[in-house]
């Protein structure tokens, strides 16, 4: 079972940028499609972006499309989320997740096999 560890969260002003990273260990990283999810207080965990095991397919939530970019580096066993033009509503705990299922990235949390502990992203005015 792959283990995941997010980093890169923090406090940023609206309009700014952050880059989140997710390091994987314990299994062959290229076996997994990767996803980023986020959860704000009182809300369900929601899909942000996903990427297939070799980066051929990417998917984005409509609310982040054009602002966020998901990528991966299998040699470094790392998945990244570049977040630009951040908005107040982007404030949440961001989680990376790994999925062994073949095909396009999944968008539902229960479809993922492993999760990181999350990293807080706070966007201020």
C-alpha cells in the first residue's frame, strides 16, 4: 500500500499562488492514478483534479479549471498541484489520493485506495 505525504500548504493572499506536492513511498508510484481533493469546514470532500498513472489524462473540477494544474513525476514519486489565481473559496484542507483502478482519473473519494493526511491552504483577502 502506497503512503502519501502532502506539503506546500500555507497562507496566501487572494490572487496569489501555491504549489502543493505529494510524495509517495512504499509502492511503485506509476501503478497509481493520483487525485487531489479538498475539504472545507462543514462541507463534503470534493474532487479538485486527477491525473492518470503516466499523466496522459487529466481532469479538473469546473471551479478550478484554468487556474490549477495537476502534474506528476514518476521518477521522483511525486504528484503536484500548482494553484494560481487563488480565491477565498479555495480555502480548505487539501488531500492527495492514490487509485489503483485503470483508466481515467476517478472523481469520487471512495474510489481511491490511499490518502495523505492533508495540508491546509488558507486564502485571505
